[in-house]
C-alpha cells in the first residue's frame, strides 16, 4: 500500500463524486451491518476491516474504496482476498488531522453514525473541524482553534 506523503492536503473533494457524503455514510452503515462483516483490527500502517468472501462483496468494497480515494487523496486503500476474507486495509498520510479521521473511520462499525453532522461533531471532539465550500462538496480539514465550532 502506497501511503501518501505528509504534504498531501487533508481535503475531501466530492465535487465529481457519484454520491453525496450522506449517501456514502449510509453505504458504510449498510456495509458494516452486512452479515459478511467479520471485524476490524489495527495494522502496522493503519486499520483493516475484514469480511467473509461472498458473491459481489469484493467488488462492492473495491468500488467503495475507489470512490473514497477519489475524494480523499490523503487515504490509502488496499483490498485483498486472503484466508477466505476480503480485507479492506486503510492508512493515511502522517498528519494529526488525517489520523483523527482514520480513528473515526475505525469506529464506524461501532457507531453506525446516522448523519454527517454527527460525524463532524465526533471529529471536533478529536480536535479537527471541516470547513466546506459554498456548494458543500469540498471539505477542508483543519485543527480546532480554541472557541471554534464546525462549519
């Protein structure tokens, strides 16, 4: 897995995405509540989600990872099949805000966050805030400044 370097901007640009951030979050909820979800673990480079191999599941995970990478260049993904499992490995550039996002990504199966606003609130608790473009499709991530709230 080729992890982006520390100079990679921590930006989520969904301008050309075929889905919205709310639809993407709902898709993760569907993925993590699917019977094939086996669990997750930390790896040397980041995190891994594990799924039982089922027809169409590898393609679903690959498509989701490709869409995620297209909007969030600071992420690295590697999808492999090993020991009867689809393994979805994720890592991020060496940056505090990127690592905070990775931690929330790791927590998704437990939280099954219902809205993008809920996710943003959780990230503020981790010390990062999203600022969004007027169209709401480009989200820049930055450290929380004392007294600052998400926007």
